C-alpha cells in the first residue's frame, strides 16, 4: 500500500515536473528559457515550416529506432545459443535485400520533398518592403537603414555588460541599440562582415546566414508578432564571439515610423559613419 502510494506520488511529481518544463519552455518568447526542451517559439512562416519539418523527422527517426530495437530484441531472444542451438546457414535472400534497399530510398524521398520545399522558401527572396544591411565586426553588429526608405543612418549594436543590465534584460543577449523593424512586413536582410567570418542568426525567425568579408549575403523574414527577439553570432569569430548578441525589436507600423524619425536624429552624427550611404534600390539590384 505504502509502496503503491509512493509510486503514485513519484508519477504525479514527474507529470507535474514535465508540465512545469513545458510551461517554462513557453514562458519566454524570443529567447531561450531554463529547462527548455523544444525549439524557440516560431514567429515567421519559415520558422513554422522548419518546426513542421523537425517534427516530421522526429517521427521518422522515432519509428526507425523502435523498428531496429524490436529486430535486435527478437534476435537476442529468439536466436541466442540456448533458444536456437542449430542455426540455419543461408546467407542470401533476394526479396529482403531489395526491400532493405528500396525502403530507405523511399524514406529519403519522403524527407527530400519537404526539405527542398523549405530550402526554396528560405532561399528565394519574396519582394521585400524594407531592406536593412547588417555588418558584423569583432565583436559587435552594425545596422544600416537605407536612405530611400526613410533611413539614411546606421548605428552599432553592442551587448550590455552583466553589471549594467536593467530589469528584464537577459544577460549576454540584451544590447544597447536594437534592430527595430515593423511587424508583418517582408524584410530583406543583407549581411556582410568587416573583418572575419561571423553568422547572423535568429532562432525564432528560423534564420541563420554567414557574414563573410567582401561578400553580400541575403536572407529575409516576415515577423508575425510584435516583441523582442534575441539571437547570437553563430560562427566562432574570436575571443569575444559570445559577446555579440543580436536583438531585433518588432513593433507596429506606426511605432516603426516614429522610431525612424527618432533614430534619424539620434544617429545623425553617425551618418555614413565612414561608410558609403546605403540606398536599398542600388543594393537590391546586386
Ligand atoms: Cu561573430
């Protein structure tokens, strides 16, 4: 009786624990959370597609593991020396050999179809509403807003050291100047680097692209939800690689227009910042 009660109690505790973990995983959007067990909440079409693909693969992998484990168990139990003292001596079975060649091929085809679909979605840029240029440096990011889209300024984005954090700012993710962009707009992101290779990555957007000196890479996103989203440089780039986070604040269209006006004054002194003024139409033609 006591034992059963104890078991029941551990089971309840386990269920509560898993529930708490699931709750935790959903608690903080746009950033990792303690005990998170799945991917970060997706907020773009591409990120949703990535999650679906991930879940499909999880099912396929799970079924293969279960199948192979069952075969192993059968072999161990039924064909051990004791249970099967005189083994058969055949070494070929044409039907089986065809099956174990064809079935994996079919599984790969099932994986390939959504995989290529996702790649198309990521790599073929839809017509964009806004362009921003991202330049990686050792060890911070520079964001440029094109002149012909109400911008014409650029600024640096540095992480906030742990002893200067305000309430609610996550350590090693919060930055002084966030990349501000509007919700439900297709944003073309042009990525390059000024020194070594870095990578611009935003898990909630399903976005990761290399920042390579002398090369202009392009990607895109369309965020469905306002909020603050965090990412990190994702290619080891030197001693302070862990100290160049990415913070994107997605705001309403009205707020974005206000921010553009404020930022124009705030970053006026940075105008050009030694860089040629950025014009989206000129960059888009590349
Ligand atoms: Cu980096």
